[in-house]
C-alpha cells in the first residue's frame, strides 16, 4: 500500500506509470489474499483476476499505445475492491483463533482503511475522466495525485477545501467516503485499539 501510494504521488501521470500502478494493484490483491490466509481457491482466483486485468492493460498499451486514465482507474478499482473483504475475513478468523486482539488484527483494520481511501480515489478518477463534466470545480485538469490526495483528505474528514467536487456523483462519493471513514475510525479501529492496550498491560504485569 505504501509503495503504491508513494508511486502514485511521485510518478507522472503517464501510460507507463498507469501500467505500474495496475501492477501494484494486482500485488495488493494477491498479498491481501495471502496475508488474510484465504482458502487456496480464493488465493488462486485473486491471482487469476489480478493477472487477467494486468494483462488486459498491457495488451491495451501494446495495441493502442495508450492506457486511458478512465480505463486505468476502473481496472485499479476492480483490482483492490475485494481486498478489504478478504482482509476483514482474515481479521475475524484471527480474532476467533487467538481470542484476543493482536497487533496483526490492528494492522489488518488499518490496511482496510488505507485500501478504502485508495479505492475511492480510483472511483473519483473514473467519474471525473469518463464523465462529461470535470470532477473538481477548482481544478478541471486534476491528475492521479490530486484524486488520491482528495480521497484521503475526505476519508479522514479533514476537508481543506482546495479541491471541491462539482458534480452530483462526485458529491455523493465524497459524502459516502467521509461517513465511512468517520464511522470506521470511531467504531472498528477504536474498538480494536481499546482492546489491544489492556492485553499489553496484562502481558507486562508480574
């Protein structure tokens, strides 16, 4: 996740970089299935889906010489859409097996939070690129890093106001992301962290 986010911010929004982002999205899906200890059939299915979507982008680049921004956003969204579900299943399985909140479970719920932010950035980019109107009223020529920045700012409900969605679909996505981000933090993450601290205290007690 950190490699993908850093690359999307640092690299120019070009055809080759979109292909790299798709490859990183495929890696996120496969690693999520592996880390969540999903059943072997699900791991194979995740690897197959990732390989097919990455191959589609590669063929598109070879045939047309271009990976359209809207197509790349949709492919990336499809790649990582199922990762939070697999990680959540792995966290629940880990909690049931260990009967306690572990650092592994905390990392899992935080990974879900980061993936949701990236997923919304791809959705916003797809809407802004494929739609007839610009996604942002303040920046009609927004690139990939702008969408990523806006998504995480919205998810954390910071809202600086420098990027403002100008379409009904964009406002709806921003509203949904802000609600999901806030509710997730004050419920799931707060519950995991609250139950992690007492375990540490008990472990250090004589």
